[in-house]
C-alpha cells in the first residue's frame, strides 16, 4: 500500500528477537509493522497502514471493491490465519493437529480458487487491496509444504499466487534490509534513491 500509493517513509528493519526500545515506545504491543506519522500518531496494523496510504493516493484503485475486500480480508485474518498458524506452527499450540487445520484452511483456499476461475484477481481482473492483503498468507500456507500445495487441484489459485510472487511490486517490497540500530541512517521506502 505504501509503495503503490507513492508514500515515501523512512524504514527501520527490526529483528523481532531484539526489538529496539524506540519501537516498543511507539507501539508497546511489540509487533510489526508500525508506522509513526510526522505528528507522532501511530498506526500498528498492516491493513490500517495500507488503507491510510491508499486513502491519500490510490492510483491503481485498490479500494474500489471495498465491500468484497472487507469480507475476504476478514475471513483471511480470522479463520484462515488461525488454521494457517496451527498448520504451520503446530508445536506452538496444545493439541493442534496440523493436517486437520490444513484441511480447514483449504475451505477458504477453495473459495478463493473459485473466485479466480472468474477473474485474474480476487475482486476483478485488476489487483486490489484484497489480493495484496491475502496473498502473503496464501504464500505462507503454500511454503509450509510446497510439493503438497502444488499437487492440489487449485490451478487458478496457484497461478494467482505465482503471479503475485513474480511481480515487480513484490520484488520491490521484499528487498533484504539491514536491521536498524539506533543512530543508523534509515533507507527511504518508496524512493528510487
């Protein structure tokens, strides 16, 4: 959302095992991302940051199908993410059966696959906020057992995922950044320099 909207911001890459005091002062919950605005207002939810940026400039019209987007993202962030976590990180949860959670997660993926039979992206042929908010989680699911995922009858979903992973936008935002230490110069995200 920040890159697509043309928002330029200073970037501080964080090691979650070594959270800087500056990050915890801005957002005591200690999760990323955290966006600190010039007036010291803090936005610390990914979706809220994307919406904030796109409400200021939405050149690709990602917010155009907002009602459908909200429903898909809510399901992704709710039951799908819960099942993804228990599939991918089963040892972190008491009595989590990873295969059971994988099966439950597949219900959502099958719905996405059905939508992608009708259009190139989740809400239309153009990518939208729904695609950008959901595909990283589908990517996590796929990478938990890529061979198994690739063998599933989810051809439209697999093509959609591969397309987003291969996109120039994904390559631009997934650069490797050096973890920030107080006093370091911060690179500018959204700047070509």
